[in-house]
């Protein structure tokens, strides 16, 4: 892979990070926070995947995040948004593992 991933947002940013769900329950991707917060359980559908992070930000008194700017929090494309990853790879590789689809 020729691409060098970008650095992750700072913990104080409380930015959303997309990581692989290793629990085996819910959808494949979970949204965590740059501060280290993780949801208690993964969402069952993509329409709810940001709900836990939204509640986390509300508790911290922060406005809603720009979820289109969610970056990969692990894998070879750490720090890139989905659009940046797709632009570089055309969807031909898994963003978390780097293996071919």
C-alpha cells in the first residue's frame, strides 16, 4: 500500500471514529470517540450506528458532530474518511484489514 494514513483526531476533539466491531453482535462497524469512549453495545443497523456517540457528545455539552467526517480508527487507512478511502481504492479492498473484497 502506497498511501500513508493521517493522524487521528485529538482526544479533546471528541471526534467519531469508525472501528471494526469485534463483539460478533450488531453491525460490522461501531462508532467510538477519539477520547477513548466506546458504546456499551454495537448498533443493530447502520441508521443507528452514530446514536451512542451523539449521546456521548450531548453528555459532554458538545454539539452534534459532522458524521460525514468520521474517520477510520484502525486498519491501514486510519485517519481517512470513507470518501478519502474510496477515492484512493474504489472499494476494492476492505478498509479495516486491507484484504481484497
